[in-house]
C-alpha cells in the first residue's frame, strides 16, 4: 500500500508533511516545522531566518512568495544558514538537510506519525523533482523519511 504525503491528506499523510507543526531545534535555532526551516534558507539575514523558522505550513511557504529571496535563490542556487552561503547542489547542503531531519526525528509526535507508516510505501506526488526549482525534491524528502523510519 502507498501513502502519498500531502498536507491536506488524511493521517498519517498530513502528519509527516513538511507543513505539519513539529517543534525541533537545529544549531540552536527553534523551528516549528520543516517547511519553516526550509523556507528560511532562502534568506541571508540570520534574524529573518529565525523568524521564518518559527512558521509552519502555508504561512512558512508564503513567507518567501514574491520576495527577492525567492528570486535570488532561483537564479544563484545559493541558500544560507547562519551566515554561511551554501550551494543548493553541494554535499554541504545535503548534510544540512540530513542534520535538520535528524533533529526533527527527535520530536516524538513526528516520530510516532512516521512509525505509523511502517507497512506503506511513501510517495510525494506533488513534489518537485528538479533541484533548480525547489529546496527539497521529492526524492530528498521521501528518502530521508524512509531512512528515519528504518532506524
């Protein structure tokens, strides 16, 4: 059986979406959702990053809509974390994603929702596959969830 992850899907699909509100901390920065963390990476300003990390769901997604930060990352493919510029296509970026998901996996509510998918194949059909168009591709997302679930 398959679970297609979607914020508007039924449980547990919605509960393992990046839009779901789960508190975690990465490098001393409090995040209220994975989406908040991911969207924060588009901003150079550490102060703005911290603000966006506190958002979840659609509010986090919309925080970059029609902003210079959204346009800039699409052109340069550079993202930022705590004052460091990180190329979207680099190993350093993949390591940052790994670290963020590791921290998220420390949230017991998230982990419980993910564990409830044990006998299911995970997909994200609305996810983007082109790394030039998204900060988290379908593969990057689903593979990390599967890795956490296996451990």
